[in-house]
C-alpha cells in the first residue's frame, strides 16, 4: 500500500532508473509463552494477545503484523489457527 510508505528513493543514471527503494514501517509481534503452563492455557493466552494486537493495529488503520518464528510447531499453529501466512524470501535484519 503506497500510503504506508515513509520514503521512496530512486537511483537514476543517464536518464535510466537503475534502482528503486522504499521505506515502510512495519509492526512486529513478539510472543513469548511460558512452557511450564499447559498447552490449553498457553493457547488461550495467545488468542488474547493476538486479539489485543489486532484491535490496537485496527485502531491505527494498520493491516499487518509480522512475526519471526523459531519453532516449527508454533509456526504451524500461527498459520493454521490464526491466519498467518508465509512470505516470500528470507527474513533478514540489519542492526546499526
């Protein structure tokens, strides 16, 4: 959505566009569940956390949450029960 872009950059050489870049702020969810608590209660907590995040972002007119998952079963749960989907490519981060 072009309305969500913070900045747009072009590199032009001899009248030809060589590159395009755009900066878009995203919302990333951090979800940490206590493994000492039974699965049912963790799932219930996850539902509440997810609902609250969606409500808050909806109020801000945002439409996406990005989640970076390190556990395959948790990834499957987010996809199958909460409507997340895989994205193209590999998630990378640069810290500076």
